[in-house]
């Protein structure tokens, strides 16, 4: 559940952490199944959808002449972003049909972990600023 009492940056970070955790599980499953015949590597893409939801409160560039027209503002809320599960593209599946490329999966896993840790640091910094405002604000 998103933290509604704070700004949407914290909501964005919270949803990003949840999605990165799901992606981490998918990538780990890919690595675990690298020897399973006919296994199709999976991935989760969500960055574009998450950024669109983040900017959803900004007016869209569309003018409407009818109430049934889209005005560019009605978009998905940040906490409703689920991402899209896709099959990872592999131009050269193995003879047994497995599409896991261990090097690519390890690279994606490392990148996802770095982004997760960076988001955790951003949340910690935001909490530090809030705590400072609360404790130092009365002095």
C-alpha cells in the first residue's frame, strides 16, 4: 500500500522497489532453470509505465471537444503499475529449446540489484530529511 501521507516521490520509490523485487525473482528463476529443456527466460519491464504514472498529474497536451475524448490526464496511478512480463529475447536458443543466456541474466540481475540499492538509499535519504525537519524544525 503506498505511503499516502508523503509525496509521490516516496510512492514512486515504493512501487519501484516492489517491481524490482519481482524482477529479481524472475531473473533468479531464469538462472536456476538454465539447464531446463524448453525453458523460456522471463523478464519484467516496468520503467516506462512507472514514469508515465509518475507524470500522470501533469496536464496532457490534448484539447477535448467532447467528454468522451481522452484529455491526457486520466492515467494509471503509481501503485497500480504492475509491469509487463515478457519472454527475454534470445536469438540463438540452445538445441534443447532453452533461451537462458547466463551472462545476460547475470548482467540483468546485477543491474537490477544496483537499482534496488540506489532506490533504498534514496528512501533512506528522504526519511533522514523528514526526521531532520521534525526534530530540528522546532529549534
